[in-house]
C-alpha cells in the first residue's frame, strides 16, 4: 500500500522525464504520436546526425560551458573557504560587521547590482568573453562564505592546534589539515555552484551575445523555432545536457547530504 | 594598567594588541581579502551606483548618464505595465510557493517512514531540481502542446478537450507555477527530511503513550518542531519566486509562437520587464536608468516581504530549547 502510493507518485512525477527520453528516441515519423511511450522503432539519429546538423558548434558550446563552470567553481571554493574559515576561527576587529554585512547582502537580488556590474565589465572590454561569469566567483559569494563558516564552526579545533604547535603557518595548516577533512563542505558547495553555473541562462544571454561564446543553455534554446521546432533534437539536447549533472550528483551524493546536514541549513 | 588615549579607537586597538594578536588580525584579513573586495566591488558598490542610475537616463551610447531627477521614479509609479508585472509576479508567488511548501512537506512525511527503497525515490525526485530551467521549460512546453502532449491527451481520456494552457491568458501563469513546483519539489523534500530527522524520537513515543492520533502527532509534535525548517523554506522560496525569469522566457516564448511574457503580457515578471527595459527595447523609457529603478524596487519588495516573514515567525516558529 505504502509502496503503491509512492510508486504512483513517482510515476506521475517522472512522466515528463520519460516523455523527454522517449521523444528523443523516436523516428521523425513517430515524433508527434501521443501513444509512443516506448518508441518503436528506436533511433539514435537525433543524438548523432540530427543534433550535429542543428548545432554544428556543439563542441564549442560544451567547451565554453565547461570552462565557465569549472573555473568559477574553483574561484568560489577558494575565496569563500578562506573567508569562511577566518570568520569561524579568529577574533579580529570588525569581524561581526563583516559577518552581518555578508548575511544582509544574501538577500540582495543579483538584478539590482547587475546594471552597474554590466557597465563595469563593458568598460573592461569583457562583453562576449567568459570573464564576467568567472572572475566575480574569485571574489566570494556571501551565501557560500556563510555556509563555509557554519561548517568550520562545527569543526574540532584540536587538529589545527597541534599543527600550530609545530610552527606551521596559518595557510599551511588550512591547506594541509583543514581542507582534506572538510570534503563534505567543499563537495556540497562545489557541486551546487557547478550545477548553477552549468544550468545558467540569465547571465549568459546578457554577457555572451556572440554565437561563438554561447553556452549550452543558449544553444539548446536557439533550436526553438517560432512556429515549428525540431523536437527530437531538442529533447536529445536536453538529455545530453542533464546527464553529466545527474552522474555528478550520483558520484557525490553521500558527501552532498552530509554537507547539507552539517551546516544546519535545516534551520 | 595602561591609560587609553581618547583618539582613534582603531589605532588604540592596534597599539594595545599583543604581537600575537596583531599577527592573527593580519592573517584573518588576508584570508578575508578576496571576499571583502568582492563585497565592495560586486555588491555594495554596484548597489550604490545602481541607486544613482535610477536618477539618470543613459542608453550606453552617450558617454555618461544624464541626470533626470525623479523622472524614473515618477514614471515607475505611473507605469500601467508595472501594475500588471507586479500582479503577475504575485500571482505566480501565490501559486508556486503554496503548492511547493505543502506538496514537498506531504511527500517528505511520506518518505520519512524509513522503509527500504525510499532512497531511490528521493534520488528520483531530485532529478528535476538539478536540471536547468531552460531544459525544464523546453520539456514542459512540449508536454502542454495540444497535438501530442501528454497533458491534453490525459484529459482527452475523459473526453475533455483542453487548450494549450501556456497560450491561455488566464491559465498561463498558473501553468508556469505548476512547472516551477514540479522542479523544486526534490529540494523541498530534502530540506524537510533533514528537519524531520532532527526531531527526537522520544517525543513521538511520549505522544503515542498519551494516545495521540496520527494527525494529532503531526499537528502538535511534527509541525511545531519543523517550523524553523518551514520558515527557512518559506523565506528562500519567496525570494526565488520574486526573481522568476529563465522558466518564463522559455515556456512562454518561442515554442508557443508568442513573445516571452505572453500571452497578452500575462506572464511578464518583474525581472523579465527589467531585462526588456535594460537590454532589449529600442523604445525603452530611459535605458539603464529605468532598469535600475525596477531592480531597486525589486530589492525593496524582497526586503519588506522577508522582514514581514521573520516578524510573523517570532510568534509562530518554535525552537527546541537545547538546539544550538
């Protein structure tokens, strides 16, 4: 009974997912058939020739997306883990001011700061380069810094004390001792940020208007026609774009749940 | 004991500190430096500059913004479009947040019953959440289509012919909210489950001994102890809903043959309007200036609503005494 209910819910919930996969595997003639839940015959043409014809530069878009996602994740982890650690470990003048300042700015929507930032990047000649989507990550993110602080607060101090007695500098202690045992926090935040960046659409359509700079979300969206669209290819694109993220989550699921629970996001 | 000179508190702190403390301060600031630069360059600075832009007109072609005083603000409060846009956004928030908060709570309670196999369900529900809104939007615009979409077909089983909801002025926004809820459920479930796991089992045992029914246990044990989680999810889902953009631009633009924000402007949100006014329309009111005005009003609205929620929470949210 319990499993029956859950099963029905899961099926209803996953109808769209099934429909995407099924559409992407249908032949052109069967594309609009409402009864083809299991495609017959199954074809991979949308994934191979179809997608390649619709988006000849797919490789380029994938490279652009990967570059932005990886570099901005690295930048965010670097700047926010350092700041979160300082806020959690040391007393220093104005610490509380900075902490509450960061907390308060978590509420500020990116859309208010967007326009001046756009003007700044335009002056720097960064339009149609990946910089606007990468460089800011190297200068922190209030949410991630807060998250790291919470994590390091719940973290025993004894390990570092031992290292300090050895005379290791703060940075060496951090890199050598703190980072290796903080995997859950790094993984949870890194995956969250990577996914957000990989899936992003608003900033790319503002900063990356030239076709050779496009990311995957823009490329897949561009297949939408005004009246008619190549739905087989679009769905194949959706599957290809989503699979890496699903695999990523499956690989890190354990750390991810730990990371979320540790930091008390639960309130 | 040393005498404190009255001048310059910061300097005094520095002078009176031990060398060890000084070293620690420097280290702390070095660790903080990237985030602090970011706070000023990418958040606080732009926040102020953006406020300045609201008093100017600038199309980015002229060398500098031109001061226009209160023109943007006066225009904002007289703009009929703004009325519609705010209404649309609030209508979306109403549907999306209420369905999200209730459905994910119900599912989390169901999944919390620690039976085997629930991990699989939890993972399944998480898939849409980690999928791009662009992908989700494309999928659902395909789901709603009247030729082969599963939704119109489902209703056809009962002999009901429904239109493409995304093309119907009175239903388009509700359809968008439905999609947003579908996508976010997995996240809500995960957070609720973390909250449910934090509730001590003894409380349930005690209430069972007292003869409480399942519903009473939920109402008088689970719900109060879960209220911090509910507050967290309420606040964050409102903030996210205020900023709806990606989903709407995909769901109601292109595939359906209407401009984004359609039909009849019924799904134009605050952020979509900001985007159009800043980056799209050639006939825009005052370019960046009006866009900045819309952005500032969005921030103010979010601030007011969030504060109101925390105020309301003071009387309703229940914190366990011993939880940190």
